[in-house]
């Protein structure tokens, strides 16, 4: 089952947000909450047909379109969209027509920038070469393939259904169609060895994609995998082995000229992912989707049924929080320190972090100066960056 | 019999022969607070609407743990055969650590209700308190509680009680605090059997302070029992031990909320407020008299309770030190047994070495300091008092293991206790085994009835202060009960075991243990610390050592990964909430050298695995 939503204040009745001024770019996330089966490790907000209870996949895009109209009413004039990301779930379960209708609606409401990055998350098992051709026609410019692993044993542990052989022809076709390509990988599944991970990396690199995301498996409470590990049916994960796998991935990916830009991301930076780290503005459409607009974070009702109802009753949001100035600064440190861009030196001063603490971490080789005004995490420090942030902020 | 006196007697105008002062002696869990609740309801001083469980237990800790820590004195109106009476019920704690509070309450009464669970029978602690009550010449009213329980065996335990205090098993009243059955009969019996207080109403005033609490709005609230004479508002009163004079701003009774009165007369129980803020000016056991007509001799005070267990208490944030001092000063007002003096630790900075009556007392004090005063604290591993004689003949009293001298020791003496354990006979073997491992010597064993046994052991106090009671409970499925008393000092073969983090001795982890147990202790503590101290950015070696000899070692490997791979589809809120939680956790860490040590490591390292399992 999906993880719980945060607790926040109720959505304002007058649909007016109290917005902090700024010059943020604007982005859209579109959530497609469907999967054919639920994978054992997944705690994302997605539902199989039998969990949906009266929500139709074939007409679901119409609800997304009404939320786009709602967001237009709330936001008014916005800069043209710099990126759109259609995620899930399994967005490739939507037909190209459905995707096209959503993109058209976004374009009509806010306009798409000329270089707008439009990504679709796709799973190898629900994608065909023909389908890729169709989505290019409706405006997709980038495809992110949920490969996870090339080791069939690992795929089985993760409950993934696809045949790893299917990946290469799909990526080849995507490239021929002019799409920017990315693959998602997961390492650290119980039973996976460093050797197996190394083979997965080789296969992924052989695809020659523009971008690779490599995430360590997180065993989320409440998932089938967490239960299997608790009962001993599946062995435990090891954070130390995960660390080794991460370091190995770093060497392999950077060796193949995929430059690191965020803890788990390498290659041509995704416009959309970067928007999250840089606290740009984005509206998340669909059940359980999260938005950030000028210091307001809000999130939609989780289940498609309650989402649909809330939307038709007025507003889809289940909660909202207005960030304080201090929280915005803390988030900036938390998020930007994950990236190659790092943070400005003066952010530490604004957060009253003693300079000695920062100096200590530079001396320990976890942080480095990048130019005179910027501090960023070193290769060594990437793996402990959350710990560093806690240390700086709990002083 | 009536549920409530038609006209309650007015405090200060009540003749002594219409007053009954009584307390309830009971083992923890035997239902004293529930019985008290029923009395409050039955006498009508608390309406059904206002009623809540354990009404008299004021502190959060008391309600949560289901134990009474502080005494309470409540005035209850009652009518018997057309005559109104005023009954003062003095609530008493029931845990082995708080015997001193019981003694104080007993001295304010003429009678005691001996309350025993009809499904469990009398326990060691109750026996000890019964003994104290008999020493104070109190009239004892035996009562069996919880007769509504299916497992109740009132006949069996009435017999047991009759054997203990004499009399007929049929005289033992049967009540249920839960249903209220028999409670009215008990009230009648208290009026009939408990003697009225005696005292000279014309003599100079003498009031015994039996408890004293600090109230942040009203200052010091002092609970007294009038022995002779009377006190009135606006009078100048004098504390006989210090000669300090205060104006009596308010005087009254508790029923069960404070009610100001025109005074207190002979035999009455109530409270005084003088506006005093300094806690040490209202000492438990002192005698209050008036300035204009002072009494010539004070009442016999209480024996000052002796601390048995010592622990260093340190603020996690060094700048909280003055707040900690103030908080201790306030707690001490209502807890005469709490003693403390400043000390310094190389690892922990400035703090206080505090003396406690037992481990529960330590836990409660640290919990109250944290909760009521908002302090984040570290309590070091508890220690007892050692008498050390060095080769050169100098003698030391050591309450802090880190002060235990290195080498050149001629002799060490450790405190001993006489422990009385009551349990069903099936557990005798288990109990003996436990006492043997704790270096105990059996004194005697006797059967109390057909299946209950009283076993007495002489044990080193150090062996029982940590987790003996928990182990005893878990090994006997909760059936055994324990009481212990001081039994002097005995020479022991003891050594100091030190713990080193990154090669540096951490004084707060030092412990004094028997030589034969040093190795096991070292291995266990080093292992515990490895579990409790989180991985740091660098490797942390842990060593246990006796003198220069290392007896155990462990290593906490450096942390390799401390980052979340993913931000869930823009759910930054979730990530920030996690950060906030981690920040809170970090605040409960103490820097020892370069190593972050969590608060719980300081005390949890000392409890055994057995007791930990039992608590769960």
C-alpha cells in the first residue's frame, strides 16, 4: 500500500495561495495511477484494475484535464511550462490519444516553452516500437525507461514482469525517433551481488542513453517486500554493500562520460528533476501528486476515487503547508547539496551554521569549494549528504 | 450509614473526637487508587461527571505508570448513626523505593487500612509497611480488595491475614474498588475502629510537616497534621528547626481540591501556604508553631531517608546547567530524599551527583526533570557507596566510580542489604539461583501458608539496584515480591572497569564490579555500546579495561551511506519531515570527544538483556 500523505492545513476555500515573490520557472507533473500488477518493493501511489473500484482507466485523462482547468483558475498567468513529466504508476498504459489530450490542455492553459522537455515514464512490458512512434507524434520529447535491472533473479525479487531482452530494441527505436533517452536502475535488492550489479551497468551503458538514474532499493514499510524480509522469506539488504554498489556505479557511469549531477542521477540533466532540487514551481496533477508554488507545498487526495470526488466538489488538494522563510532556506540546503550545483556560501551564514562545522567537512573531504562563493558535496561526501545536512541544521 | 454527611463538619471547628485520620497500605497494583476513587465518589466530594480514574494521582507519571509517588491527604465527610464525621485519607506510595514516604504518612494517622488483593495475597512490601504501621501503634483494618475477580480467593487470604495480624478471618472486610461493593461498610468501620486523634487544643500550636510540594503559581504548599493547638490565616508561623518566621497566607483542607478555611484545629490535616519560594524553608519532618506563642519542644521528626543509589545527572546542552540546578532545588522541596551536589565529568561537563532511594526513584526523578522542566538529560550508570581504604591508611567514600582510586587499595567495603522475597513455592529454585548469581547468601526460608514461601537473602546492594527486581519478576511470572533493608557494609573483592572510546577513558561509563564479573561486564558493556552508538563518519574502537589491561574490545565501523536515494515525485514535505525528526534525534546525542553518544547509552548499557526483554 502507498505510504501516507503528510498532515497539513486544509486547502483555502477561496482557492487563493499566499505566494512568496520570486522568479521561478514553471513545470508540470502528471500522475497516472495505474499498474497491471503491483511490484513488491513499490510504495508509490498506484493501483491495479481490481483495486480501483469504479475508476475507469480509459476516461481518467478527463479528470486530469479538469484539474488543469482548476490550476489555471488558481494560478492565473504563469511562465510557459519548461518541462512536463508524466509518471506513475505506468504512464505507458495511457494511449497516445490520452497523453495527447493532456498535453494539449496544458499547452492551451499555460503554453509549452519551445524547448520544453516532455518526459514519459515507460515500462518495457507495456511499450512497443509503434507506441513510441505514436507518443512522439503527440509531443513527447524524452522517454525514461523503467529497466531496474538486467539480472532476471533481481527482477524476480523486485516482482518486475518484463524480459530484459526487450529493452535494447525499444531504446534503439526511441533514439531513432529523436527522443532523449534515460534508463532507471535499482541496486541493492536482496541477493544482488556486486558482480550482478556490474553486469547490469554494462548492459545499461551499452544502450548509450543520454541519462541514467540509479537508485538504491529502499525497503518501504508496508510493502510486500518489507513483509517478505520480516518473515525471512527474502534476505535482508545491506547498506554497506549498497555503498559499494554506489561507488562502483559512480566509477562506471562517469567513466562513460555520463556526468554526475544529483545523488542518484548522471548524464544530461533532466530539466524536470532539476526543478525539484531547485525549488522551482510545479503543479502535480492526479491522485496523490505534490505541488510547489512560491513557498506553498500541497498534495492531492491519494486514492483515485477520493481524488475524483474532491476534484468534482471543488479542489483536489488534501492538504497544504506554507513554508516559513527558515524552512525554505533549510530545504534549499537539503536539496541543493545533493546536486553538482551545490549551495552559495552565504546560505550557511543565513542558516547560522558555524563556519567551523563546514570547514571540518571540507577538511574531511566531504565538501569542496566550487569557485569562491559556492560549496558542494565531493564524490566522497555524496553518500553521506543527508547526515551532513542533519549535522549542520541540528547545531 | 449515609452516602454523605448531611452537613459536613467545618474545618477548624471540628472537635477532635469527630476526626478520623487513616491511610491505606497496599502493594502496587492491589487497587489502592481505585478504592480511593470510589471513596471520593461515595462521599460526594467528586461528582460522577468530574470523576476520572486515579483521581488523586496528580502527576502524569503517576497515571501513566499506575503508581503513586506523592502522598495526598483528602478530607472526606461521612455520617454514622446521625453523627457527622470528618475523615482524612492519606494516600501512600507502594513501591519499595518509597518506604520513607510511607513512614511519613503513617505518622500522621491513627489507623491504617491494610488492603490486599484477594487474588494475590500479601506481598513483601505490604508486610514491610504493615510492620511500620504496627510500630506506629496504628489500628489496622484488614481488607481484601478485588473480590469481583473470578480468580479471587478471599477465604484463603483472609486466613493468611488473620495469621499475620491476629483476629478472626471473618473480620476481614471484602470490598471491590472496581464495583464499589463493601466500600460504604469500610467507611463505617473506619469511623468505628480508628481512634480519634488526641492532642491539647489549648497548648501552643504544633503541626507536623509530612509533605511539601512546589506549585509554580502558589509557591510552596506544605501539608501538615495538627498535633496540638491550632493555626489561623494571617498568623505568623515559625519553623522550629530553622526559626524562620513566615506569614500564613492561606490555610485549608484538600477535598479533593484545595479549599481555604478559617484554620486547622487539633487532629486536622490540611495545607499551608506562606508565599515561600525557597524550597528548603519548608522541610518535611519539621514542626510548625506560631511566633506569638511558640511551642517549647518540636515533635519527633522522621528519620532522614538515606540514598542508596547514586548517579551523575548532566544536561546534554551545557548551558542548561543553571536550569538543572533550579529544577533539582524545586524537586527537592517535595522529595526530602533527593540529595545532590555539583560534580564535573571530563566526558559530560558540569552536572550533579545525585543520591536516590532506588532505581525507580532515579528513573522518576530524571523523567520529571525532563518532562516538568523541559530539560534533556543524561543519567550515568548508577552506583552505590563504597568505603575504600588505601595502602597508606587514608580512607575514601566513593559514590562515583570514576573517583575510585587506581591501585594501592588495601580494602574496599560495599553496602549490603537484607532482602525478603515472597513467592509461591514452585519458584524457590529459580529465586535461589538468581540470588546466588548475584553473590547472595541465604539467611533463612519459611513457609507462610501452604504454598507461599518467604526467603531471606543477604546480598550486595550493587547487585540488586540495577535490574534484580525486573529479573525476579520475569523469572517468577510476576509472582515474587521483594523488600529490602540496609544491612551494613562488607569487604568485597572489587575492581573498576573502564570503557574507552577511541582510546579515551569515558568517566561516565566506569563501573565498580566484583573481580569475577569484570570480564563478563566488560564484554557486555562494550557489546551494548556497539549496538547503541550509531555509526559515525569514522571508525570508533570501544575497549573495556581494568587498569591498563584491556579485557574486551569492539569496533563501530564508519558509516558508509547516509543519504536517501530518491525524493518521491516531488514530495519534498516528506523529506523535510524526516530531516526534522533526525534533527530532534541529534539533539539527544552527547558529544564525547568526537563521538556522538545517544542519551540512552548511558543507562541502557547497564541493564541486562533479561530485564529488557521482561519490560517489553
